[in-house]
């Protein structure tokens, strides 16, 4: 056999590539719930901004967020964390928060989210 004609990965290379792929999958599986929660918060914030345009008070918006977050299983943010302000005649509801996701042992990912009704 001609060694120059052989191709492929050695056993060590397969193990290294497999370990890297497994690590990427673990990171992906751990971050999906945090991203889903962010998408739920973003959806709720946009609904609240629409409600605010109809004359709903800030305290009612906060209570509404708490009720909606119970349904969507949002645990990182409460109604008290919301920033509600009038900008250019429109109500803007926003929230900035962090979510720490444990990966392995004492290693964790810190994800920073910013949801706002002003974002397109």
C-alpha cells in the first residue's frame, strides 16, 4: 500500500473532534432555555408596550408582566425590573438582565440580554 494515497482521520483525531463536538453540543443545549426565555420576555415587552398605548398605567403593566411571565415560565425577570418610559410620544418598555448558565463543574456562561419594545 502506498501511504501517500491513504486518507482519513486517525483514532486520536476522531476522539479530539468528537470531544469538541460534544462540548459545542453541551453549550448549545444549556443555552437554548435561556434564549427561549429571552424570546418570551421580548414578546411580552412588545405586548405591554401596545397595552401602554391604550392607556394602561405602569403598575398595571408590571402586574400584567408578572402574570404573563408565569404562563411563559420566565424566572429571570419580574415586573419590578421593567423600565417604562415615554419617548417621543410612545411608551417604551425595556429590561436588561443577565442569566448565568452552568456548563461543567465551576464553569458557567454569563449571558446578557436586553429586551425592548423599541427594537424592530
